[in-house]
C-alpha cells in the first residue's frame, strides 16, 4: 500500500533560461514535465492531502538574481525565490498551466544553477569528500586543481534533488521528479544525480518520471537511500 504522502516533494522539470545579446529573456521550459508534476499535486489536493512541496529547477548562465528576478524583492525573496518572484516574462510561460490546476506560482520554489554551484563549492572546500565521490562531482583533469575543475551534471542534479527535498518548511521523505528527455537533459545524467544524492546523504526516497512530448509518463521505481534499502 502506498504510504500517506503529506511529506511529498515534487520537482517539476528542469527548464533553461537565458538572455540574448539585446537582454531579452528566452525560456526553454519543460512544460510537459511541469504539467505532469502539477497534475500530481492537484490529485494530492483533491484527495484531501496538503499541497506537496513544489519546485522547478533552472539551468542558466551568469548570476540568476541579477538577470531573472523581478524588481523590489526582499533579501529573503532573492535568496529563496518562488516562481512568482521571477521576471514577468518567465512567469507568463508557466502561469497558464498553474492556473489550469489552480496552483499559485507563489507556491512553487525556483531552484537555480548558480546557487547550486555555490553550495557545491562550499561543500568541496569545507568537507573531506572521498575520492570515489569527488570523481562524480568534478570532471577529471590532471592539470587542474579542484577550484578550476568543472562540476558534473550529476553534481548539479544532486543539488536540485536535495533542494527540492529540504527547500520548504519541512524536509520531505519522498520526492517525485519529472523531467523531459531532450538534447541537454538525458536520463543517464539524472540517474547518476539520483545515485550521488543518496551517497551524499539525501535521506528521501526518489522516483524519476520521464515525460515525453505527448505528455505520457514513463514512471521509474522508487530509489531508496542505501541505509533504508538494506
């Protein structure tokens, strides 16, 4: 029997935002994944359950808070933005689906790449990470120091998963992840990110759900932290 899910977190896609040479924002949104995730959240509400902790991840270049946030936000809102705190051109992309399922943009956390990178850099500089794990976090290059090495997709994805689990008022024990398969978002990277999440201490069970262009969901199996699966 499926356990009660008041502690459920949902990661509703991994979208990409960027500014062009004229400063205009373009959004490559994973709207099929976003809709599948919000549909699940609505189902939970309709069952009388609390709204799950909802998050959307954003890949981007540059500093997120300087390019993609709305104006006149508090410092707290800048540090922990919701979709309702993002630039209006980004909000408009997601708003129709959010309205369809009657979920406010202010109820959806925005997880962004540069914050993930900062946390990983702090982790590497303050903790001793076993070599077997550091190889999963950093691209190997014998001529570079750790400070110069590039972070792997798995490491960034691990951060997205972890923040989706602990980003709200309470930590979630279950995380449903919805992603679309595309040229820059391959399932293998996300599987590796899931593995790295549990190896680095994320305690929630996680399920990867891949959404195709028809909106059909390929549902994975629940992956448990090692201590729970033994």
